[in-house]
């Protein structure tokens, strides 16, 4: 007599695989979101430094710093960018997150003296 051999996976095996997959996804998704947030912040920082260079170039040509409209930049990667405290010798570039939900560094600034705030976001 031949024994009936079952092929395929049992319900228990399938449930165990699904549980392991859920645990891995639960760990991976928050890590990926943190990575993505850090990447966006770095991109905004690079753009602010590039705008700082444009400000200095504008001042060399015109004798004063550019206003936000003259810089012609309004948004970088979900951050609204503006130039504040603009004068002959000073300016502050500000990037504020349009969606403050869960963003660790929702406001980044850099000024004419390269003072960057908040400091923990620029490290």
C-alpha cells in the first residue's frame, strides 16, 4: 500500500512566515522613514548653503543682499524657503517644513555669518 503524501505548506507554517514578515516590516519601515527624513534634511541644507553663495554673489554685484523674491526660491523638498532680516549687511535664510508632522528638524536657518540653527540638525 502507498502512503498518501501531502504536498504544500500547512496553515501553521504559513502563519509563522506571515508573522516573521510582519515583524521585519515593523522594524524596516520606521528605519526607512528616518533615513528618508535625514536625506531630505541634508538636501535642504545643501540648498541653503547654495543660496548663501548666491546671496554673497548678489551682494558683490549689487552692494546689498537679495530679498526672497530676488533669489526666486520658494520651496525645496517640502520646505518653504524665505529670506528674512535682509539688509545691506545681514540676512537670514529660513527653510520651514510645510508638514511639521514627525519632522525632527522642521525649521533650518543660516545667516550671513554662517550661523546655523538648530545646531543639532546641522551636525
